[in-house]
């Protein structure tokens, strides 16, 4: 759970750093921020966020807007989702 919290905080920090004041302008940035906040909130309560997150959909939408394949936001979001999927599999 600690890794999940760390990755979630990294995503939020990267979005805040790169999109300060603009995070509400791009729908995908807002969606990534919102889902990350929800994952983080659940993890802090020691719960596993149960919704399925389609990383390919998020990645495609993010890349359509930014064309930044090396973005820290995208890299950390992928780590977050992969860690979440591992935890979700362990509770099934």
C-alpha cells in the first residue's frame, strides 16, 4: 500500500508542477488528477480502489494532448495503475 500512496502522490505532484493553474483546462489532466486522488484517498484508509482503470485509454488521451511520451505524469500514472492492479488481483 505504501508504494501505491507514493506513486499517487508522485502523479499529483507532477500534475501540480506541470499544470499549475491549467489542470482544469484539459479534460484528461482533470480525469487523471481526480482518479489519482480517489486512489490515494482509499489507500490512506488502507482500502484498495476497486474500479478498473484502462491505462491504454488514459495514455492515449494524454498523448493526444501532449505528445510527450516521456512525461513524468504518464510514467508515474502507469506505475500507479500497475501497482493498483497487483493489489486488486491479490484481493480476488
